[in-house]
C-alpha cells in the first residue's frame, strides 16, 4: 500500500466519524463498502440511520443543526470510499466543510 494524501483523507474521515460517534466507526465502514457503487456525496442517511449512531453522551442536535451534522457525516463518508482514487482531496473536503 502506498502512503499518500488519499491515506490522509481516509484518516480524516475515520477521525471525524470517531468524534461524532464516540467510537471507531468500523461497522459503518464495512457496510459502506458492501453497498452497491453510488455517489457517496449524495448518499442519503435513511438506509443507514447514522444520525442515530451519534455519541449518546452528547446532547441530541436540534433540528437546525441536524442538517449540518448530516452534511459533515456525508463528507466524512466520502473520505472513506474504498478506492483511493475516488476519494476527494483535502482541498475539496475543506471547501465542502466551509459550505456546509
């Protein structure tokens, strides 16, 4: 395995989900890689209730914040795409975080 920027992007996605979920998102990553190929940036949260996986020690997000949290989860999931070539760059991730 070649260590490059795409490895850093993957690590960013894992770390982001660890912060939101309060634990390693191993089951989420596994289920993502088992889904049919799709545009991860347009992934809906309904097939996998990721909002329900948020760290229970944190207060539940209010309605106004749920959309922002969902956007951050989508960005993090895009970083976990199995193929490194299909992952966004950190510049793209940064721009999407600013827009969310």
